[in-house]
C-alpha cells in the first residue's frame, strides 16, 4: 500500500512541476510580441526625449543670446 501511495506522491510532484513549466512557457509565448517590441519602444521614447532636450537647449541658448544683446544695447545707450 505504501508503495502505491509513494508512487502517486512522486507522480504528483512531477505533474505539478510540468504544469508550472507549461504555464510559464504559455505566458511567455503569449506575451512574446510585447516582450520583443519593448526595446524598440524604449529606443523611440529615448529618441523623442533627447530631441526635446536638444530643442529646449537650443531655445535656451537663443534666449540667452537675445538677452545678452539687449543688455549690450542697453549699456551702449
């Protein structure tokens, strides 16, 4: 009797491990497209962020030059 009981316990552990692996593989396979698109999405976001920073820096530099010119013109008067 104990031999049969031990056999079912051992099989139960193996079946549980297989079920867990199948579920994990299913989730990964199901979300594979999203996982593979993530690096491209991050690269696009970083490019947009970098472009915005560059635009802000250029705008700031232009404003600084305009202020310096106004100060120079005011000092000359």
